[in-house]
């Protein structure tokens, strides 16, 4: 496995990222791995590494590079604490839909042009805040992004908000998978119902389901809500999605 630290030039600065490429004789399907609010760190490196080992070239960018290079938040900042909420605001404040989409074009172009990436469509997976970003990836390059997975994605459906990620669906052609948490303040039952309605109107191929007993952040091992059985199920669903849709 080749694990390469890289810098990508964007309109707003330099985004740090990591490229994971198995030692394979032939190019492999590409996947954009978008981490949660704590961004690039060993936990997500291990998650991306595991996906790459299944036969994918994986690019994991730091979406919050405008505020800080990784690590963007130290482990001493406890989830849900006042310090956590303050840092989260600092990391998300510079982000706009337009800026995120410009970034995604650069991230995808880099992934698509790697010699280790197979020709054809690529996938995207996002965790927590990264779920909406992964959906936007399918909107900025609809003919190149063939599959998207979102796990405990927050804020995917915000009624009346022109920045709500679900509004990009009209530009999306990919197959979509949404794995939701239970009792998630960032994606309530009402929000899930609204998203499901929008997906049905969209008319593409999708799965949207709530993971029983799994709370926000359940797929990420360093999150207090980590639920290993349900995290393993999520990984299996993601792997199946990408194996079935990507070259």
C-alpha cells in the first residue's frame, strides 16, 4: 500500500490530502473519502486504508484547510463540549456551497488523473458533515461520479435553506446510499422523511435507511458513539455499492 501526503492548490489556498493506492498491477476504481468534522487523522486514515485494500484508489482531503491543516482538532477536545462546538464553528464558517463545489472539482480531477485510478466512474463516501459534501461531489461531475455513500450525514435536508445539500439532486446521476443514525439532532426523523421525499421525486436509484441502535458517529472508531457491529454493516454496504457500480 502506497500512502502519499499531498497538497492540492485551490482558489482559496492549499488543501492537504492523503492518497492511498494498493500495490496492484492494474489501475483500480477511485473513491473520494470525505472525513467528519475532526477531518484527517489516524482513525480516518485506517478507514480509508481499509477501503483501499479492497481494491480502490482512495483520496482523502482535508475539507477544512481554509482554517487549518490536519489535525484540525486535538483529541483533548471532547465531543459535544463547549470547546468542540467553538472549534466546529471555526472550521465550518468559511465553507460555502460554491467553495465546497470548487474544492470537490479539484479533488475529483486529481483522483481521476492518477495513474493508479481506473478509467470510468469514481465513487464518493462522506461521514457526518462529509455526507453532504459527498452528495455534492456527484453534482459537480455527474458523468464521472457513479456512486455515493453517506453515513450519519448531518444537515442533508434543511427545509427552506438554499444551501441544503438535497437541492443538488437534480444534477445527480449517481446511485446513492444513505445510512442514518437514530435520535440524530443533525438529521432528525423529520429531516430523513424530507430527504426520502426529495429522493423519491428525484427518481434515481437510492437506498435510505436508519441503523438500529446506532447514534451519530457510529462508524468512526474514535467517536464515543462507535458501534462496531453496525460499523461493519456500514462498511459492507459501502463496499458492495462501489463494487457493483464502479469499473
